[in-house]
C-alpha cells in the first residue's frame, strides 16, 4: 500500500527514537515510509520531500530531530499537511534544545510538538493514526481496540 504517513528524521542516529513511531503505525496497520532528511545537511532533500509530500499521497508527516532541530518547522513551512514534531533527546542538553527548537513556532506555521524522546515518538505514531482515523472507520476501530487493550493491561495492584 502507498504510505499515508511520512516519518522523517535528521540523522540515522535518530532512528532508535523514531522507530517507536513506526512501530505504533505498524501495530495499527497504517502504511508509512521512513527517510533520513536533514534540514542542515541535506536541505535540497528536505525541500523535495516536503514540497512533494501531499502530491505523493501522504496525509501526515512525523518529523524527529535533535539539537538545533529545524526539521519539523522547515517541513511545515513547505507543506499544508499536518506536521508532528518529535524532539530527539540530545547528549548536551538532554533534548531541551530539541524541544525549544521545535515547539516555539511563530504563529501561522504550526508544528504539533510531542514529548522529548521515546514517549514523543510513540505518541506521534498514535496521533498520526488518530488523525487518519477521523476519515477511516476501520482504522478508528483498530485504534479503539488498541486503547482498550492498553487499559486492560494496567494492573490495579502495584506489586
Ligand atoms: C540532528 O543532529 C539530528 O536530528 C540528530 O538528532 C543530531 C545529531 O546527528 P548526528 O551527529 O548523530 O548525525 O540534526
């Protein structure tokens, strides 16, 4: 199936975090693609990716990057598709730099910013699925079942 979600990241080193978004989409049966697209090191690749994304059939972009993390915002500047930003945990500042780089967009160019690191990547996958589920009843049913299973998995006793 053609991908509906594009997961992009600034470096192969981001995959350890971003794979969690891909895993959630796999679990929910959402076709997706994964690419390394760096705002700083491969700007032409970013331009080509963002400007062609909607025409290629993508519906949501998940963009993860760390440090001076311009990838989600620059992607959002070049497409009308919803962009979900994942701040990857950096070594120097533990992802605070990534978070601030992604979250504080100027009014007019939104990036839906998630939590730093693995929880953010997981939730980006779930949120992308939820966006698609607004127009896909079968996916909505799978998402509701996933949520119910999560609820059922929570023990009531702490030990
Ligand atoms: C960012 O710089 C990437 O998103 C990554 O999180 C960070 C470090 O990249 P590498 O030096 O590991 O390639 O652009």
